[in-house]
């Protein structure tokens, strides 16, 4: 690992996920890329009478505390913010937030999704925005919001990272990688679709000017500078504010033909393309075309991800069952292979709640026996995720006309050796695992690029490959056993 020079600039990455937020500093030099987590805080949704909400004020305070901790460690060259996608806050004419933002897992979205699809048709909607059908896409959430008093008072809609940047700088904008998840961007042009917005009965003025990664959002407001101890002229740089877009920017790929799986609460599995794939076959396969860095397209599908395992652990913890992850994984490794497999994309797994019970019900529907013990459940989840990775990557390659040579598995799931090895076994492709902190690395690197410290995506990825600890897995075991397991599912994997 290259040594760190005290003269290398330091950047602060605010990285908010569905369960926690962090402020991470990153030192960047010609052969140096070192992260340091300075503050972590919980992201705990709040169940109110009118639905499930994000406690965005607590997230804002956690961000400020983290920036304060970062400032104590030395000069900060700039700040960048990334979060999950699709969720938003509404501002009134004074720029004040109209209530806590809704959580994408709130149950209000399904009926609104059906209403929008009934008006447009899935084919027309996909032909414009190119998005995978998910009931929580922003376009459906906005439709659900329109009958409220908040909506009547709304003058601006800001996605979560844009809202936090607004509170840091007072500057309003919409970063394009996250805006592409709303369902209101034209997938071909990367601009707001005025015709789609108009036909939905939305006010075009709700949606701010688009920004690209690398642009300057602004500098810190006086009260933010005073609280954090950062200079008031500290730049806030626009990064790829959709966390997956930042993670893909940091995929350490040094050869063509790569696929990626950004694995955390969700598994986002797909390819990086130069243009969207908007065919009917792509729509029926439920692939999404989201904007990436430098005009690239993230052609991917959302898979339920480690949410399945974490919800199992929450249920067991409530019931007094040991949930130590290392112990669960050891038990999973000893459990019988392919005793039970599920489809992680089954919508029954989307909402919070008793995940083992829902897994049992899904297995009954497909004529399989329920797992016996936590280790067997964990094996079921991880083998099923590996099968979902296989299905998604094979379909993406076929639809895009690509040949795959390697899978890069990044994010927190890259620490899970069983998942990495089983993804290699299921896909029949070598897997490079890491970096686990791909999102924060992408955030930091895009800030550094704005300062001229690194070049384009190949340079950024090369620096990640040279400086981060990566692990490599080659396919092992009986490939036919994975084929047989896939054949037991109701959907083709």
C-alpha cells in the first residue's frame, strides 16, 4: 500500500445508506487513496399515522456532526454527498421542508403505480424513461402524494442528496445520476422529459436544473461553517449522488467485458453501457437504464440483496436467537447445499417484518421444505442471491449483446466470502471482491477529479485497483448442481 503524503488533499464524503450514514475522509494522491471513517450514525425510519418516513433532520444533524469531526482532523478540500435513490422532500415557496420525506418501502406506492401505468401503459413509460418497474420509483411516489395538502403547497422537489446539499449551501439543483431514477428523465437525452411531466399533471417548475458530477454546488452557509468549524468557502462538489453510481465509478475494472454487482441492502447487478437498451425484451426482463458518470448508462436490475439476511437477523434477535454473523455464516457453510432456494425478487420480501416466516411461505408455494435452523436460512438466502446474480448478469449480457469475462462484486456484500464464492460458482465467471467502501471511494474520487488530481473513469478505476485490497474467486464445484437449483424456481435463473 503506498504511503500517504501529508500534502495530499483530503475530501469529505457524506455517504448515507438505508440503515446508517457515515462521514468518511479520503486522502488522494498520485498513487494514494486512503479512507478514514470519522463518524457513523443510525438511519432509523419513523412510522407515523400517515406512513413510513425518513428522519431527515436526524440525518442532517449526523452529517453536520461528521463534518465537524472531519474538520478537527485538518483541512478539508471539499465535501460531497451521496444517498440512496428515488426518495425526495418537498419545499414550499420559502424553501422550507414540507414534512418528513416518505420512505420508499411505504405501502402507499402500489396503488399509485397502477394508476400511472393505467394512464400511460408500461411500454410507453419504459420507452421514455427506461426504468425497471419498481412500485417505489419516484414517478409513482409523486402520484401518490398529489392529493395531499403538502403537495398543494410544494414549489420544489429535491431528491434526498440534493436536499442535504441544499441545507449545506442554500443552492438548489438535481444531480443527474440520481435524477435518472425518478422515472421523469428521458433515457436517451438525459434531460427532464417535459412531455412526460406535463402528461402526469406535474408542474415542471418543481424539478430543478440538472447538475453533473464534478460541478460546484456551492459553498457552506454561514451557520453550517460555524457549527462544523469548516471555512465558509469550503466547496460542496456535485458527485454521483446516487450511491450506486458512485460505487460503479469505483469498480476496479482494468479490462473490458466486466459486469458488476453492488451489494448491500440491495444487489444492483448489471453492465456499464454507452447507450440505453429500450427494447421490449429489455422491458419485459425488467432492466433499468440509469445515468452513470461521464454519460455512461448503468444497465442493471435491482435484486433484494442483503436485506433478506438482515431482516432474518432482526427477527431472530427479537426472538432471542443468536445473530452473530460470523457464527451464522459458519453454520451456513456446514448446511446442506441447495436444500431450499427462493426468488429474491418476489415482492413479498420487500416490506419490513418476519422474513423467516415469509421465506417459509415462499418455499411452501414452490413445494420445498422450510430450512431447519438459522444457518440453513442463511444458506438459502445466499445461494438464492448468487442465483439471482447469475440470472441478471446473463440476461443483461444477452440483451445488450455483450460477452462477460469477470464479475466485480463491490460494497458491503464483498466481505461475505460465501456470497462471493457462490456468485463465482453460479455464474461460472471469476469474481473480484472489493472494495467494500466503493460508494465512498467513488464520492471521494469524483471530488478529487474536480480538483484535477485524477483523470477519467479508467484513471479512477486504475487507482482503486492499485491501492485497495481486493480478493479473487474462481468458479468451483459442480456447475450442474447450480443448474438444477435454478430449475426448481418458478422463474428462470
